[in-house]
């Protein structure tokens, strides 16, 4: 527990009264059945991380309330929740959700980019609501996206769609296909596909039309072949490395079910290795027992995965040869501007090296969190009344544990590849930790590191 005496900026008598009201709501002391808001509209939330090399990384977000009509507000007190509920309309959407929009490069609440993000969010909300028209919790729908609003806005700016509703339709059609709807990170992979290829979604749709295809039909082709957008990106990279050029040529080859080795002069498929072009990253040599799982906070029991040879997926046929700990140690502090809710997180990962009785190479078992701890913080602060008389009070004692309880943490393996040799493979990958306060929609804090 960290105790200090300060006069925090902005902790006015009004702010203190809101803090106390929140605490009462959390304890049930007010008799109100509404859930307490750990953070408030208008509050700046900071994620400050200390990484393995001692460097620091700080991300700041401005919390907004989302009304039942999709408007973003920064001056809504908790007492406004009940009033907002009365204006929820015939579908009775949740009256006040929260969304945290990123603040970049020290910008303030009146920055032009933040204004653009607010406008984009409202159009995004309206576009989804128009397609659903069923009373769905649109704020939760947007919050379920793997990318935050800032990343989505940048993606829209590159897309060459004239209207946000066309951008919404493009991504909604992906989710309307059951195969892609079942994939947790489909939106993120799709954004990444267009970012790395440099192609634009609007131009992509035009190219599909020239091939007598539309977007839903292309998605169905991918589903029938059990291809994800990560798979599609791999095919593009192979195609590009082997000399393939052009979006339309790529689409035509995929639609025809052909391989992705263009018949270029002097480069036959059998000669790709001699030309220095690999057929793939080598990921096909391995089998991962899982690629995404939840992390248990403050628990000795953690889930883990094994990455073994695709030729033999029975882990009992492997034996331990070593262990690596202290992987990607990270300390993360989550705090609001008013200090009402704050949390200290700390974690690191580990794995066991494995050998097979007869197959060459080195493999992995028990990859996961070595530990993951999270604790709430409490502070003693000085507050001043209207006459300037000081008094001491404790803040964070109720809201900080509520913040810790609200956290969801996910660990994911991405970009699996062979970092060994062809004859002695060894898996390498990116480990991604995503920390999300569930009380704020669409504000994951993400940390990635290379595991070798």
C-alpha cells in the first residue's frame, strides 16, 4: 500500500463528493442498484509501464460516457445515469457506457485529433446501430474490437471509403460469416492485412467486382478453405517474395484456387530455395496446443501451452532438457487523474525446453505466466473546502480493488515461426499480453515481446 500526502490537481469539493458517491455506490450504502463507475467521464487514465530494459512506456486515455444514442460526454456525473436511462428509447440500450479515447503526444482534451476521434466514434456507433436496429449494446460491440478507436480511425483514413457507414458495412460483413465470427482476433488480423500489404479496402472491393466477386463471396471462399486473414497475409507474402505483383492478380489466383508461386522467368517453384525465397515462415513444422487464453490474476494456477512438432503432437513423447524464466518482466501502473482508482500490476513468463525421442529439434512446453499479480492502491490526500481549510481523506480504498476486480488479461501467441534450422527446428513467436479494464469499453493496453 502506497501512502502519501498531496493536494491532487483537480480534486475540487465537487470531485470529492463524486468520489464519495462512487464509494457509497460500490458498497451499497446509497441503496442505488446502479453499478459504480471506477473511472468517470472526463477523467484521464494513464497506463505507465516499466519494461525489462528499464525503459518506460506511457499511454494516456480520456474517458467518455456513451449515452443510449451514441453521444460522447465528458461531464456526466454518476447521478446522471438514472436520468440517461429514461431517455434510452424503445430498445432500452444501456444508458451510460464508458469509452477511453487515446491521447497522443501529450495532447489535451481540445486537440484536433481527439475531436476527430469523437466524431468518428459517433459515426461508427450510428453505422452499427443502423445495421443492427435491434437494441444491441453498440458500445459493447465496439468495445469487443481488438483495436482501439484510434487504430480504427487510422484504418478508416487509409481505406478510401468516403463514408464511415461503408467502412462499418465492410467489417460487419466479416462478422456475419459464422467462420470469422468465431475468431477472436479477426478484426485485428484484417486491419493488419491491409496495413502490411498497403492496399485499401475500398480499392479491394472494386478489384473483387472486376473478378465477378463480392466481399461476402470472397469471405465464404476463405471459410471453405479454413483460411484466416493471417493465412491470407502469409500467402500474399509468399506471392510477393516470388515476384507476384498486383492486387487483382492476387485475388484472381486465390479465387482460382491456384498456388502462390508466379511463373516468372528464371524462377520455378522447385528453384525458390536457390533464389533465397522461403515457402513459408516454418510455422507448419509446429503444433501449438492453444494460441490465446485468459490469465488468472493473483493465482498460482496459470494456464500454459505446448508448442511441439507437427509430426507428433503427443506431449508425453517429449522429455525436458531445460527451463527459461524471467521472460518479458513488466510492471504496469493504471491510475486515474483523480487518484480514485489505481492498480499496480507485475508479471513475467516462462517455458520448458523439450526434446523428442526421435525427431530432431527443440520444442516448448509449459509456456505461460510465471506469475501475474495485481493490487489496488490507496492514498491519503489533503482536500480543501470552500474556505480553503485543509483536511485529510483516504481515496482509492474502495475503487482500487474494484478496478483490479474489473481487469481481464489475455495472453496470446502470434507470428509463430521456425528460428532454428530446416533439420533442427525451434519455435519462436511473439507473446502478446492484453490488459483491459472491463469498466472501460475498447481500451486495452497491449504489450508484445519476442520469445526465442
